[in-house]
C-alpha cells in the first residue's frame, strides 16, 4: 500500500486517452494508492458526466474546472490538496508497460534525499552522464547534474 503517495493525473477533455492510461496502470496498482486526484481542465459539461463513475470511497478526488485555466494552474490546484510526502504525477496520454516503477521511485527518493524528482526513461537517457548509483535494493539511477544543458525531457515545480 502506497499510503505516502498521491497520484495526480491531469486531463483535458481526452476521456479515451485517460481510460487507456488508467488501464495501463492496472487495477492492482491503482487500488494500492489510496490518495488519487484527477483534474480535468476542459470545462466541458459532457466530460463531467464521465467523472461521476469515480468514487471517493476508492480514494478518488475529482476536480473539474468550470473553464479552461491551463495545465500549470490545474496542477497547482491539484497539488494544493496533496497531504502525502510524495506525488506520482502523470497525464491522460501516458501509457505504462511496467508498474513496478513506483516502488523503484520510492527506493531512490528514500535512499538519496538530494533527489527531488524521479523520471523514468527506457534505455540510458543520459549517456553523457554515465555515473550510475545503486540503492540498497539494487535500483539504479542517474542524477541530472546542476548546470546540465541538453534535451528538455521533463519539468518540475519549485518548492518554496
């Protein structure tokens, strides 16, 4: 059970993609995350009906923006409700082929307190930074070094 994690899923009027993303996460993983927030930024009344199937009993908190306010504001809105130390953030068009990543992320975050964000990519995403670190459970990771300039591949929001 991932009691220390909140799943935050951003969506914008793409119910078909959202359903695919949820299917790829799998029922077992979703049930093991008790805190789940979906924010839909479409403002579309037709989409509101779709979200009525998500139950608070199953840990879902649904935020439906009355009008489109943009992804950064939607993320801020969802993050303001998070009470857990960790956030698993994904979007409505992501597809997962392996669901063991969450425990691996937590291994890295617990082992190395200087890591603020874990982003997984297949293969070796940062070949120019070959230093590989291992956690006690043998999960390997690389650290994006300060001042690195290269391909833009992710984002995070500063904590203040």
